[in-house]
């Protein structure tokens, strides 16, 4: 077993349109490489800084994300029959080296929230006027059902 603790720069496009790893930041890797019968087992965790846009209020926020990683890199490629049986994508040791970037990208990007929020109690924006609801507590609009709108004229009042 070999322990690997490193700080490496983040590759480009590590994220989704709403949230991703902060460009120019560092991936803190704490990994273990273990020789097993089939190949090399890589396990550990990754700590990254993420920057995102809240899906409720559209404000930019920053956070930290810790992701567990575990992947097996096989020594030799199996036969064509075995490949047909396997549905999962397999990773291989090629020329006595392994490529960790796809594994780290898959682990980090899939751990990012699908609808990121700046904080759990974020109220978002008003659906009528777009004002930030956190700035005006109790904000609301009087909405008249359009089916009843014709009856407003009978009272002689505008509202």
C-alpha cells in the first residue's frame, strides 16, 4: 500500500453550469493505492472549493466539498466476451501508470448538488416581480383568478 497526500491544480471544466470547482483552486488529495490480485485499488477522499449560483435566488456562493473516491484499475484487459458481459466502464493500468483525472472528475461532478442553494432556508425570488424575498419578508401579491376578473366591474372598485 502507498499513501498519496498531494495538492494539485484543478483541471478545466470540473463542474456543471450552475456549480463547479473554483477555477484556479487546488484539489486536496488523500489517496491510498493498494495492490490487489486484479490490479490497483485507489481509495481515499478529495477536498475541493466549489463556486456556484443558487438555484433559488441566483446569488453566487462558495462552499467546500469532500468526496470519497474508490476505483479499481485492472492490470490486463479481459477478453471480448468478458467485456460484453460488463456494463460498467473499466479502468486499466497502462504502461505502468494510471490516469486519475477521469476518476476524480466523475467523483467530484456527481457529488455536486443538482440544484445548488446558497443556504438551506433561502426563500429565492418572487415569481411575480422577481424581488429577492429575503430582502422583503412578508412580500406577496394580490392575485385575482382570471375567471373572476369580469366580476370586478360590478362593485365599482378598481380592485
